[in-house]
């Protein structure tokens, strides 16, 4: 599913965030009109936060120049944009759908920076200060979200690098959307500093879980995967600081060649050191970003590590820890693991292969990332 398209910007000098409408509105303050403007009068277009149209320059220049509203014309694709979606229009001509009221997979992206450089990162970091840029966009998005939004993800980059900016955003979400479940992805390293952990805990969001990765029971193994010195020690200390303050934590383990070899040992380490975690997610590899460049180091057919995965899940489950399997297909998993497998892939990047059409388990299966078309298990088949 597409979330980004492009066009040509007029009078857009900073990102504009607004709720899409395809029909005229009386209150146009925060609305972005998506329409053909060839036959519109200036009055039809006046007062909107912005105008979006597929019409090309020859058809729309006169009309759009007659109003002061920012506009995006010659947009390549609009079929994925729905009424009441929230979009962000950039001066570069990008149109990004940043909130969809009919989806349970909305996410706030708040920075491209990161203090780790994981070998399998699906969103390779960029070293530039984008704090105010994304904060401005996300403040506006939160203000336009439906009050009955069930769940919301927060991701990056590494969100904690915003420090007080992150606390400000979480406080805004707490006050405006107190019933919305928040799931924040973070490497957890900055929580090793008690001052930051304390400040974060003071937000007291009523329904917040932090998803923190741990890739080995040894510092050498974890630090190599995340490509950052002392990351293991900082993550472990951060987990205990968060437990001290009563912040809910989920541990995430991405499954690949470098983590599988000590997966059972890691499970025992988690059980003995972090019994307070609310969830453990064992996650199939997303074949995009850095993963493609490190394929030889990382890739192992999921079918080939099922014995280790089964032993790990059984170890955690019988000890009362809440464990799930993400991103792996039912035809790859032994039936004993099916009760732990979740439909975890965000709807906008979730696909199924042709052979899945006849599978009796398709409705219960996680399916694939879009990027899995180029790298996936050789044991994919329709189950009868």
C-alpha cells in the first residue's frame, strides 16, 4: 500500500499538515482539499490549508494563482488517499499520509537520527538535527487525530534522542488521547541515565509500552549487532531503571543468523534478569534497509531455525512470560508455535504471495513484508 506520492508545490515553504476532504467544507481551516480544480472558481478553493490536485500545470495555473492557498498540483497518485486522512505536504513536492482513521497501524515518525547502527536496520539513520522539523509535524498530526484512536506507534531513528522533545510529545498524547495505547520503539540506552529515566517516568502516560531490543545474552554479541560500544550495558541498565519507575517494557529480538545461535541462552537471561517485562517479541527479519547489504551475515531461512525457536518459546511460556512470534508465516512454523504467531506486519507493507490464495491458514497468517518478495523462506507453501 502506498503512503507517499509526489507532485509540484506552489507556495509551500514549510511542511503543511491537514485533514483531507474531497467535498467542499464550511470550516476549511485545517482541511486539505483534494479535487480537480480545472472548473473551480477562486471561491471554491479559498480558505483551505492547502489544495491537492492531479491536474497538471496547463489546466490549473490560472485558478490556483488566483487564490492564496498553498497547493500541490500534478500529483502522481491519489488513489490511496481517503477522506479524513491526515497528510503532510512538503516544499519538495512529497505528499505523505501520516494518519489514517480507518487503520490500527498508525505511527508517528519523530527522527532519522540514531545512536546505534544496527546491521539489519530497516530505516538507516541520518546524522542531522531534525528535531524541530518532525516535532512541528507531529504536534499538528496529534491535534487532528480522532479521539477514539485505539493504538499509535512512535518510532525513528531513536526517539529518546529528542529528550525533552519526546517528553513534550508524550505529554501532548497523554492529555489529548488518554485512551490511546502507545507503543514506543527505542533502543533503551539513554534510560541508563537515572535523570532521564526519572523525567520520562514523570509523564505518567496511562497506557504506554516501550519496545526495546536485546540481541544477545553477552555484551560482545549485542554490541556487534547494533554496532555500538557499551550498548549492551546501557540497555540492561536502562531496562532496570525503567522497571524501577514502573514503566512497561517489551523486549524485542530480531531473528537472524547472529541472534539464533544463542537464542535459548538469551531467553534464560531474560527470565533471570528481566522478569518484569510485559511481553517478549521474537521477530522475523525484514529484508530491507541494511539487511540487504549484510545478507551474508544475517540471512538464515526461518525454516532452518525452528527447533531453536520452539525451544525458546517453550522455555519462556512455561515460566509464565508473555511471548509472541512476529513476521513469520504459518507454513514455516511447526504447529506447536501457531498459538504464539501474530499478524504483526503493518497493513501498509503487508502482502501475501500467489500461493497463499489457496492456503487454509491465510486468514490467520502474518503474511510478508513487501520487501520479502526478493528474500524469503524457500519453504513457503499453501496449507491444506
